[in-house]
DNA sequence: ATCTGACCTTCAGGCTGACTTAAGGTTCTT
DNA sequence: AAGAACCTTAAGTCAGCCTGAAGGTCAGAT
C-alpha cells in the first residue's frame, strides 16, 4: 500500500526529476503543473502534498491556505526564496515543512519519509482488502460482492483484525475487546469463533493467519 | 499548560538568544550546554527537543539516536553544516526537522510551533536499520522488503536487540525477558534461537553479533 | 601453540497451543 | 413459552515450536 503524494510544481525539469525519484521509491505521485488545477485537487485524497510556492496563475500561499482548510494532509513547501519571512509565513499557515531550492532529491525524499513516519490514523469506515469489503459502521461484510452473514462476535473479531491489516493482534486484546473483558483463565472460545469466520469467508478465510503463541492477523494481499 | 522544550546548545550567545525568544513565547525551556548532560536527560519529559549537532564531548548524532530509542519526543536538529548528507543522516535517524545556521529566531519559533501543532497520535513502533524493518506492534519483520517468518521467541529476541540498536544485551536479560523468567542453570536454548534468527535473516543475520561472555548486540549500519 | 570455556549448529523428543466437531447453555425473537 | 440463533465449553486430534543433548568451532588466556 504505497503512499499517495500530490506534487504541485510548474517547472518541467524539476517536476520530472522529483516524480522519477519518488516513483523509484515506491510512492504514487500525482503531478499538477499549475495553480488552477491545484485548486481543484482534493487534498484529502493524498497522504502528503509537495507544493511549490512559485506558480503562475495562483499564489502558492493561497493554495496552502485552502488545502489547510479542507484537509489534514501534511504539506511540504518548496520554494526558491530563501527569505525568512516567506518561511515563517508558510509555516504559520500550516505548512509542515519547508525545503529551499536548490536541494538534492535525497533530501526531499528524506523529509517526506520523516513526515510519513507519523501517519494520521484514518478513521476509515469501510475497509477493502482483497475480495473483502468490511463496512465497520453498517456491520456488513462482503466477499467478492457476496454478502457474508456474521454474528456480532464474528464480525467484531474480523473487524479488529482488518482495522490493523497485517498486524498481529494478541489473543488477550481480542478477548478483552470482543469477548468478556474480565474473563479468567484460558479458553478455546476464540478459536471456535475464528474457525467459523474462516469457514464463512471461504477462500478468503485463509487470510486469517494464526500467529503461534501470540494471536491472529489478517494478511494483506 | 505551556510546552516544555529541551534545548541542547553549547554556544552561549545563541543559546541565550533562543531561550529568551522561546520564553517570551510562553515555552518552558530547559537548556543543557554539553553532550554528557544531554545524555543524562530524559527526552520523554519534554514535548520537543532542539538539538545542536555541533557539541563538544559527544557527537550530536549519537545523542539523537539515543533520544530516539528512549522516547517518541520530536527532535528538531540545529546545525551549521549545510551538507545534504548530514541532513539526510539526521532525518534518517529520526529527526523531525532540520534548521541550518544562521537562522532567524522567528524561523526556529515557527518550526517549533508547526511541529507542536500536530500531536502524536499513535506512535508507530517501527525500527528501520539497514535492510531490516521491524514493526514491533505488528510483529512483522522485513528484510529488504521481503517478509521474514519468525516465531514468537525469535521475533522477541530480535526486537529486544533492535530496540537498543548497537548495545549489548546480556544473555540473562534476554532469558528473563523472552524465555521463562525463572529458569535455572545454563542451557543452550538462547543460542539455538539466535542461530535460527541469523539463518532466517540471511545476509543481515551477520549483524547479530556475539558479545563474548556477555550476550548479543545488533550492529548498527 | 595449546588449553579452556563459551558459543554454534543439528536433531529428535516432547509439549504447548490451536483446530474442529459436538453438545449444552444462554439470549433473543416471535 | 417455544423456537431459533448464538455463545461457550469440552474433548480429541494435530501441527508447530521449544528445548536440551551432543559434537564441533571459535575466542581469549597462558
């Protein structure tokens, strides 16, 4: 699941360079080359935005301000100006970082990674992974478009795994969260529920992996 | 509730200047003037750390590394060097921002505020070193992007080393922490587990070094 | 160089933890 | 109140993992 980056940059050479560097590092880059299209973009669709302040057609600081009002997406500002006042103003407007041209692509990359390392926890309501579609609010699960009938506990267990896709979740935390929180001793109840979930999910059930001695995880595709 | 800031800076003039500026803006500043006292500090007691890389007595990057291992506190690095390699290295070590001297105090202030504006949500506990990527919460290990399948004990041992990257961990503490805490006498069980971890890690396995008569350490790259 | 103790690796035994099925008990619905 | 749906426990079985032994290797000391 690569991070999506929006690049707003009018200079063709520089843009090319940045895009190729980011793409090489596994990022999914959308490149907009003027201010008006930047204003039409949806900042919330991206994980991070790289914004050049020097644009024809619109003032970079205005774009920054609008982005900040519509989404929480971190913005990394790019500028040729080395004046402190511009830096201060962008940071005051909510820019999360500031890189001055000229710069090495490695530096930009390092800053982007440093920024993404602390991810915003997206409160997603619908989790789609593989053939599975899990609507946490509606409590509906579909496998390849087919509705799957799960009981309360079965759904909560699957959702608990799906919300941290790929992570191992301990038996204890699953018991605490889904079953009776103050339950003593060991029991095989959890196993029985997962056994049913697996069966009901058919082929996708194989993605619920046992982490021996720890708990369970939902394998990412 | 004002934010607590730790300033590590040996230059008296610059330090004075920064402290007075930050104090004027309502921050509570603790100023340490040399590397050894910086090493004794508790990074987790502060909301943000401003660290000058050029210090007598200790290397700034080492302090940064240690801070990063012991706390999640964001670190803003201060340096006279304008070399990209130093920037990249600090950012790679977990620095959250980088300011080059000379700078206007207003710029530093703006960056500090930009940083504090975003509270830490969920601290991701991911250790990246060399080709290894160890997600402590998810219990996932990747070597050069390839998933490595480790058992519970194997993972815990590797994680124990990685969390104190470069430091030797005694056999006893590993046994206490990962294996049965009240275990009598000597056994070769630990060796067996590390043998398997090394094998599963392939070339990176060589980074698990034996500290003769003491224990093991994971070599930093 | 030789010795000694610590460490590495392989291997098989044994055990812990997990899966499945079945049945009893509980809660919800009608 | 009866029935259905669901949760839990129990029991049998099985797979994966941990462990200690044994023999070989290596590092440090004399």
